């Protein structure tokens, strides 16, 4: 694992754009979720709440095995090695995590 690779990935503009698109797309699905905290999180993402989107980005860039996946050696990364399927899985897995950071279980902000 390389923390440098994860840091570089989190700061990669193309990865940022891809992750943002994935989070927004998934928020369309989660906005009517039966879990109030997740629905509230999704609705705020759709309002382009920056801190939520950044939290999803950080979670994805530091996800299990992602640092190793993008590391091409010599201190360089290739963000394209993270597939769209990877982004989708990371986003779906992190939705409850991010929601719990910002919302109580009844959907009210913390």
C-alpha cells in the first residue's frame, strides 16, 4: 500500500470528476431511500454540497486496494486503472459511512 498513491489519486482532477459523477448519479437512486440518513445525504449531494462530495472522494481514493491498483511505480499513478465498476462499488459501500458522518439515523444533521 502506498499512502502517496492514495494522496495523488485524491488530488487527480480526472478521478475527482469521475467520482463526483458517480456520487451524483448514485444519489439519484438513494434520495428516496427508506433510511432517512442516507436519503438526506443523497439529497444534499444533489444540491452539490461540497463537503459531502469531498468525503466520498476521500473515501474512494483511500478505499481497500485502490492505492495499490493505481500505483504504476516511480511515484506515479494511473487513475484509469480504477474502473467505473470500482467507483460504483466504492460509492455504494461508502454511502452509509458518509451519511453517518453528517446525519443522525432520523435524517437530521449532526
